C-alpha cells in the first residue's frame, strides 16, 4: 500500500491482546509509522517501526526505500527488550547495561546492552 493511501486509514494491529487494537495512521516518516488509538484516551498515540507495523498489521508499505535504515543501536535496544522481556528482566538488564557504560564510557550502546544481557545470563 502506498504511504499516501495509508495516512488517515483505520487499521487493526494484533498486539497479542484478546482482540486486535484499532488505530488511525497519522503519518509515516523516517522508519516509523505514527498511529492514534481509536478506542482509548483521546489523543493517545503510538509509534512503531515500519517493519513492526507491517508484521502487526499485515499491510506491506510500498517505497520504504526512501527512508534510512533503522540504526543499529535502535535494533540492539529492540532486541534487548525482546530477549530480556521473555524473562521479565527488562529493568535489570538495562540497569546493568547503564552500569557497564558508566564504568567504561568507551563502550558502544550495543556493547553495553550485550554486557547487560550477559550479566543476567540471557
């Protein structure tokens, strides 16, 4: 689907709840899709990467090559949240990652996140 056709459209995303959640597409920029909840607090919004939006909605967005690649740091954060979330250790892993970065400021974000995962045996 073209971006122009998507903006303003009502879409349903499977977020793992009992029923799909309905949103209105507010816009697509960089590598994000900006959405507004339909049946929620007025003005409540959410943002998903284009890739996640496509998976959750089942809608393929055309011409996304115009947007830059998702930064490696962002991918590392998403991966760390996903993996640590499987064990309910998101806060602990990120705390460990921040401590690693505090102890060695030369670490990249990816390296610090790896340290956090390693410290919690994930």
